[in-house]
């Protein structure tokens, strides 16, 4: 899956929330700002964030969470 040229701005919760993705997932050219959490990855693996800006989110810039053990390649 490819998410390209995405803007997640000024949301009450996450700029983007990804749940239960086995990947690969690539997020490129994204801008996350003014959210509670910029990018929320829940039970997701093989995620690549490239050429993106994650800034000024109040709770967390990037949150990795879930019930599955985190694989070494969870966030490349």
C-alpha cells in the first residue's frame, strides 16, 4: 500500500491512524501537524515513512502500539 502526498492537520485525535496492517506500507510526502498524535500505528508492521514532516502534535509525533510483539522492521 502506498499513501502519497497526504495531509493530516488539526485533528482531535490522529493525523493518520493505521490499524492491523501487515505491510508493506509506505507513506511518502505526508505532513502531520496540530493533531493529538501525528501518526498512530496500531498492530502494524513493515511501515516506511519517507520524505514526510511530523511536527507540533500535542501528545505524540509517532505512536507505535498494539497487542502484537513489535517486529524489528515495524518502522523502517
